[in-house]
C-alpha cells in the first residue's frame, strides 16, 4: 500500500494540474470505487458537478480535494476524500487519451482541459464526498479526524510524539505503524527508519530512552523526505504519479526487501522476520534483538 511519500507525490501533481478548476461532470464507472459515499454513485456525481476544486491536501496516507461553489467562491466545508488502497491511481489525462482498463471514476472540467481519472485495478481504494471538521485548528475530512498528524505536517509536535510513544506498551515497529500515534508511516519506511536509528523492530517502547525515540522519529522524517525527492517507492507499475511515472526510491532502500543482501553499514546479511502477516527487515548486527522483545 502506498505510504506518505507516494501519496504526497500524487497530491502535488493533483495540486499542480487540477486545483482551481471547476468540475463539469463526474462519471462513475464502477460503484465500488465510491462505496464509502453512502448516498450512492448518482449522488456523488450530481453533487460534484459545478464545484471548484480549491485545494489538494493530505494527512498520512489520505489525501482530499477541498470544494468551493465555483471559481470565485471558496467553501471549505466539504471535500472529496481519496484513499488509494493497494492499487489506486489518480491520473491527469488529455481528454482524447484512451480509457485505462481499470478506469473507475472520471472528472471532466468546464475548461475542456485534461481529465482527472481514478484508476484502480483491485478496487480496494475509493473516493467519497465528506464534510470537513476542525481538529486542533486544522480542517480534515471527518473519516480522518481520528488519525494523528504526520511527521511532514507543520502542526506535527515531535516532543509530544516522543512522549506518547514511550508511554505505549508495545513493540516499537507496532507503535510506528499506529496511525493514531504518528500517521503516514507504513511497513517500508518503518523498517528503513529503524535501521537508521539502529533499533530492532521488537524493542519495547517502554524501554526507549527519550533520545532514542527522538532519533527514530527524526529518522522516519529523513527517510520519507528522501523518498519524496525520489518520487516515492515503486515496486510495480501500480504506484505512479499523476503522469503515470514511477518513483525510484526502491533503489536506495537499505533493508526493506533486501533479505540476504549485505547491510549497507556493516555488511552483515539482512534478515527477514515474519511480522503481523507481513515482513520485517533488519540487520542482525546493527539492530540486535532486545532481551525482552515485544512481538
């Protein structure tokens, strides 16, 4: 599933090509892609016609398009919430471009310019129209209100996140993946951050010193910023930007997906462990198993 850097790459593309334009028509080609919009596909399409997309924003792995009543009227009360799921893509395509095989939702605009298309092979992602609510002074979609700020947001409080992490009674990787603690970090960047901080993924959070927790969260910020610069991590052609281009941070991964290959820091073969029906990758030498691991 795409993590913060991949979603931010898409958000920036949508902001550059779509924000400020007015929707003339929405075509829902697969109802499952708007299943979270309870009133149904027809209501989704009808309520978006004539609305201006005023901003593209993101928190963690979620992004949304704020809506206004028209080009001159801004009303931040509603937004189109997008969750990409396993294979969702938001593509900006010329009007004459052929439909993608898995095209699910199409946005046309009154300027006759490029369309915005939601393409989703597995239909695990989706779009919905939702109200915005204020959380600590930030307007976010109501379904996202429960998740914490992500490390790249201006409102992210590093010291508060450090304190919350150290109060948890769990393994440090589980804490990193807890979206109510810090949002946007998934399996890939958790493993990379832990490697940079020289911490084993099963280290109990209660045993972390404040400097260790701070180092870990700073490492998460650094690795996600590096991934963002590289356009994200793309293991297949499902993770692309709005122009259909893949990121290349997978070439810079230190441990994730590198089982058996030498650790870039010490040369010890990277180890793969089972973790929550997924995998954790670490260096046995740089990240030794703690005495009392929390699996």
